[in-house]
C-alpha cells in the first residue's frame, strides 16, 4: 500500500493520500489494491473518528490508468491482468460484499463507520470522480475539473458511485453528464450537487472539518452515518425507527454524558472509544 497510498493518523484523524503524482494518481493495479487496503484497515481502527481523502501532486485522480485499457483489449473487462474461468464473467462476480473489486474502491468509504471528506484538486475524472462519491463530503479547489468520463472510452460508470450520484443529481442532469462525459468545473459541480463546497485550500478545509467531527461524541457520529447511509434507500417509517434505535444507544451512555458535561463546563470533551 505504501507505494500507492499513504495513510497518516493523528489526533483521531486519518489522512489518506493517493500517491502516484507522476501519473496524476491514475488507477493501476497497485492503486486499486492500495485504496482497498487503506479502507479496510481504517474500518477496524476504533481510534479513527474522521478520514480525509486527497491526492498528491497536480490532481486528485485522473481515472483509470491507460495500461488497464490494454488489459480490456485483451479480454479482461475489469481492466486487470487476471481473468476468470468460472463462467461468471469478470465484473459480475461479487468479491467485496455487495461490490466487485473496482466498485469497492468507492464503496469502502461508505462502509467506514466514520465520516470521510474528499479534498479534490486538479482533476477528478472517471474512476477518480466515482471514488470521491464514496466520501460523505467533497471539498474542491476552484477550477477543479470533474467528469463522469467512462463514456469517452465506450464504457458505463461502474465503480460504485451510481446509487449516490442518482441521489445527488437530478435524473436528467446525471444522464447528460453520463451520456456526454462532459467535463465540468468545481463551481458548476457545486451548483449541481456533486461538490459540497468550493474552497481555495480543500485539504486544509477538509482537515479542519475532520477536526470538528473528531471532537464530537464518536458514538453519535457513527450512528448518524449509519442513518444517513441508509436513508436514501428506505421508507420514511424505517428512517424514523432507525433514528429512535440509534438514540436509545446514546442517551445516558458515557460519551453522551461527557458531551453534555463538557458543554456545560465549557471545556474540551474527553471521549472514550
């Protein structure tokens, strides 16, 4: 993982950095593996309360590495160097829960129990755009170029972002961006709903927001993420029930009491894991 993805953890915040600056963090086999390894390691790290996801160098992520297109031309539809002989046909095989390997590079960030903030700059094309959709929040530098790029290469978006893009964007807007692989800049992306905020230094802003989150009751933050992850796909009665169940696991428990006491005593809280 260290070659392609760097993970630094400090003060309950994990900063995950795509580390292939010479290729604008394009997704090759090692990058896919590094992203998944980073996500899976953070899923079980109870000391982490927030995650920032960014890219080194000139861009967040330029999408699929051209070498993977060569693998596709050789008959491996997932762009990997491996193929399957079990008759399942490459991408339809579920390898990571409900997702395949490529989809999991985006979906893993939704499965993390803590909030993830993506900091975008340069470009977020194709797979890079889809990985960013796995984050809870997206900050982008002015002028960042974003595209659902797959149609340019004769493909459909297939890295796990469609369920969330369909909730963020109007249906006709998502269709236009998908069918045309139009490149939009951060300011338009914010107006459409793909970007949370446009800000001069998105990494600094993401780290500042992560610090705020890390200072909240970690039990409540995890519970809120569970509710918000499921809400777009649930009936209102199920969402209301989920709220009540989460609250029952918070009221009167040590971290919730500490949140109240810290506010009343005007001091920084001291939460347990």
